């Protein structure tokens, strides 16, 4: 089914390309005459160059923005879900909606961007009507709309990296600030000594107290990654640990585990143990990106509350002076509003359902085939 969905449209396009058509009717086969006409057209080279510049420029912006936002979100211990939701807002909008309010923002007569450029002493010209500027502006709008998709893909890839690699980088001196050779040698020796101590304790401890022994050793190992400790617990050790939290070892309660940020370095949470400079850089990147996302969206929302005279006013104002819901009333009273809304909802649900039905088996088969496993279990 997957091959039919992907190959049939492609084959039909190739078949039609070697025929002459009249509207929806295939008249006759012409061989490669259509390709010769296109390749010898005077506009072909210019259109191909513009398309190449558009794709290259958009990728040059989208990929760094998506990677930077994904790395910055990974460094956040809190508020990551809220920031990720805000950054995903442009991707939830259709390209038609994005094009409409960016046409308004880039309007050379009463748009806010042209007004800001004139305030800074820069003549905006015709903006999208300027041949030398239109392609650049379209690239910027495309990057604003599509970088959240790259952010999601990059975040998924980063989260698939094993935690042991982060631990190894931390021990080997990776990161923005690498330690000195003397400090690095002491760091490795200290980590190795404590890992050997943990292995000795776990292998010789009674199975009822294995969780407690391992927990005590892990708390003294300030370089051991926390999730690695949890993965080393056996089932009996985990049960013993829970019991000791309530009853204590030898009637002596264990120290309380605190997951406050100030205690992360002491507990050895290496993934969360991030230098302050990295946190500041992450918050700076995310603040800039969130403002880049929210300012155009806020302008569109506030403009919907303005009267027609306020919308056309110059200089433009960000906040409405006399908020009104007249624009929303006009939309809701439209005779085709109910049918348009139903069609949009039906289209969105059907597209999502079909995409999930087709992409989930394809992804499962791809993972199974790449890992060398039998794909029959999921395909």
C-alpha cells in the first residue's frame, strides 16, 4: 500500500509529461518534446536559479535555528514544555494564514516593519514588490514558519543519544569549558575509583540490601549519571530501596533525596549539570526565538481587535486603542462560515489520520530493516 501511495502519483506525472493534454484529456504522446520546450525556455534558467536560492537560503536559516532551539531546550531543567509549545505555534498555522498576516506586516504603506525601517532611517521601498528584496523576505518568512519542524526532529534525535555518551564526554572533558590536563587526570581517576567501589559493593552485598548499598555508593559518586544508577537497580534492589526509604537501614533512616537544582551537581546528575554560561546562552537563544515567534502572532491577534480605521492608521499602533469584536462578528455571521469550518476540521482530521496510518508502518519497517531485525512483526 505504501508503494502504491508513493509510486503511483510519481508514475502518473512521468506518464503525463510525455503526452500532450487538453485540460484533463490526454490527446497524444509527444515523447520528450515537453522537456525540450521547458529546457530551451528563456525563463527556465532564471526560475531554476531562484528556486535554488530560495531552497538554499531557507535551509541555511532553518537548520541552525532548529538545532539551536533543540540544544537550548535540552539544557532547560524546567519550563522546557512551555517554551517548546510557544516555539511550535508557527508550525500549527497553515501557510495561507501565515502568508496573509505577513503580507500585512510587510505592507509598504501602513505595515509595522516598513514603519520601523523608516524610523531607523532606512527606506523600505516596495518590500515584497521590490524584485531585489522579495526573495529575501520570502526566505525569512519561510524560515519563521518552518523552523519548529526542524526543532522537533532535532530534539528527537538528541533525546535518542544514550546517556552513557554524555557521561563519557563529561569525564573526557567535553563541553564549552574543558578542564586542564591535571584536573582531567584527577577527574578520571576519581570517577574510576568510585565506579570500582560501586561494582564491589553491588557484587558482594546481600540481595536484600543491594539497592541501599548501591544508593549510598551512588550518592558519593559525584560523577555518576543519575539515570545510569537507576538502570543498574535490580528488581529486588529497587524493592529494598523503597523499603529502606520508609524503614531505614539498621533502623537509621537514609538521607532525604532532594531534586532541587542546587543539589543536582552534588547528586551527580551530569545531564542536568550544566555550566551557568551554557544556561545563560540557552535562555538567550530561546528568548530571542520566542520573541521572534510571538511578536508577529501578537500583532495579528491585536489587529483583529482593531477597527478598520485603526488598522489603516499611520503610524501603526501595536495595541488597539478601542478594542472591538466587530471583525469576529462579521466572520461568524458569514453564511459559509459553518461549512468552511466543517471542511477545515474534516480536512485536518483526515489528513492527520491518513498520515499516521501510512507513516507509522513505514517508520516501523524502516527501523526494523535498519537494525537487522525481521520486519514481518511490524509490517
